[in-house]
């Protein structure tokens, strides 16, 4: 059946080229394609070529073409439309590129991708050989250059994950249904739970890494059955339970219900590096990269000379990434003057240096996104609402089978505040009284005020919880409404 259009092409030849390009884009953007193929579709669109060809196909005269591709009749704007400028920039390194698309007319599916994409996308910033490899379904396990002002759309998308099940469904919870209880926050990384990471930067991992952290920890069916709310080091787990008991006492004294809810709060960027997951992936990438001895020696020295916030070099006893002993240290901490978690943080920090990314052949953005819960991606520190955990002040601490932490503390998944991504709100919306009190206390002191207040809310034992009252409920919905209207962006 012939394709139906509201407006026929004025230029049939250009229209034919437009059909080829749009068909190619449709094929590449199909959800059945690989992530790298879908990402490449976005890169192709970013060149401006598809939109420019489409506009040219409908231009009925030279004057119409001029109006379609430029702003010649408009004042106080650039002469060229953005897509036209992008297309010219794309094609400038290969003047014959404009004619190359015609070579693919009549070809479909992957043959179009194989021939058209590398020729159209041949430009500075992304080497043609990399694009050729991706278009032909080969791997591109390399470091890709990207900059904040000119981001590479592939960077951050080159990973494969698979959900393995075992989580209870998210339960939308209305904040008004929790009225009379108290909220308190806990710092929590933004990784996933029960996701199998099979590749990073298009490099297939010899052994898939199963994620075990994040706010979905409380949603794990096994943890719900055992009434496990979270896990940490033993001393911190004890402190959390003490904080819960104090919050319950404060709630009852204020006329509340006695119920306390723990709200996992987003942490700063790279908080996940304490866990074993980034290290497990990186060790596999390093092994597959077959690094020369000079690079291995450089990395080992970078780790040994790493300084903590106080200027201490605690990892001079690190045995080396190439040794069995050194790899074990990353999980045991034996032979260094700090914990295994701190050693892992130093290790990942050094691996994320650009020269090491290039040598190993990966982008840190790919690994970070492979680990990060999509519901929390991009959120700064101090946002909560994605998960709420019903605390049990009488609950016991139990040994944990988590690879990074030793001790479970009591609690049960209590739902997720309604609003999807909008359910994540700044902690000052959910703890207005405690936040405001500490903020006044810190007035005039050095440092970032919000960061200092959040730190106090995460660490102090008393005065860090708020009763859910009508004022909090109204402020919550006011924030959500303003967010939906874009007033807070």
C-alpha cells in the first residue's frame, strides 16, 4: 500500500532521500534494536541532516527552499536555521557526503545502516571507524570523547542490564495516609537491586555483576519476609536503631501515632563507589584490556599515593591490581590502613581518571548509569520519597549477606510517595521543622548551608525527625504542583 501524506513532496528526488533517512531512523530507534543502535539514531538526528532534508523535500521553489533552510526573512535571528547549520558542519569534512545518501536508495534495514550511517556521520568528534563498527553491529569497547558543551549521545548509554526478579512492586503511598507518624532520613546510594549487568561500554563482562544495593533493597522479597529495612556496618546499624527509638519517643511526646518511617535520601555523586559493584565491573574490564606493565604500575602508584580528606596515604600497602592479593584487598581491606570500602573508593576514583579510562577502554558514564536506579538518576544530594521504610524500634540487628556491609537493621518496605519521579522531593519539604531549626543553628558558619544541614539530619541522634502534619502535607503537594508546572526548573 502506498504511504499516505497530508502534503505531497514538492521535490520527489529529495523526498525519496527523506524516505530513506526517515526509514533508517525508524529502524534504528525501534526498541528491538540494540542500545548502541538507538543511541546512534539520536546522534544522526543531532547532525541536522534529517530535518534539513525533510524541509527541502517540501520546498516548492528556490525561494521556498531558502525560507525552509534559513531565517532570511526574519530579523534578529541567525541566518541559518540550527538544523541547517548542523548539517553543513557535518558535511563540511566530506564535500561529497550530500550525494552519498543516494547510494543507499532502495536498500533497507541493516544494509542501509551499514552503508549510509558511516558516510553521513563522518565528522570530527567521532572517528569514522568507530561509527562504521557500530553500524555493522561490531563492538565499540573504547573510550569515547565527550564534553559538557558537546556531549557524545552514546556516552552513558553503552551498557546492558537485565532485571532478574525478586522485588515487590512499588506501592504508591499518599503522604496524607501517613499523618501522625514521623519522618527521618538516612543517606542511601542510588544503585539498583537485582539487576544483572552484562556489558559496559559495549564490552561483555565474563561474569555478570548482580546489583544488591540502592533504595530497592527494602523491596527485596526476602528482606520483606525477614523484616530487614537496610544494611550497614555494625556501629552505624546500631546508631540507626537508636535514632529510630528517639524519633519514636519524640513523636509520642508531640501527640503522634508512635510510627516512624525511615526515608532513604540521595547521596552525593559516586557514593556507590564504596560498594563492591563498581569494583567488580572494573576488575573485569581491566583484565580484558590486557594492560601493559607500564600502565599497571602507574595505576598501582596512583592508588598507593591516594590521599584522604585529611591528607593521609592509607593504601601504601596495596599489593597491586594485577595480583590475586591486591584484588582480595579490595574486598577484605587486609594490609591497608583503612576499610575495604575506602580502598574501593580510592580504586574507582583512580580508574575514572581520563587516561585510565582510555587505556582500559570504557567511559565512567556508562558504568555509573549501568549501576544507577532510573528513578533516581540525575538527582542531587538530599532528595527523598522514592522509598519509605516502616521502622521497627523493637527490631533486632542481624548478620548481613551483603558484600559491602555486615549488619542488617530492622524495617519493612512501606511504599513510595505518589508522583513517580515527582515523588522525589528535597528533604527540607519532608522535614521542614527539623531542617529549619538546624539551618538557623548553622547561620553564619562556613561551608555549604544545605550540605551541612543534611549532614546533621543524617548523623545526629535527636531532633532530626518531623511529625507528618497538615502543614507538611500541604507543602508537599504545593511543591509537586509547582514542579509539574515547571516553576522549579
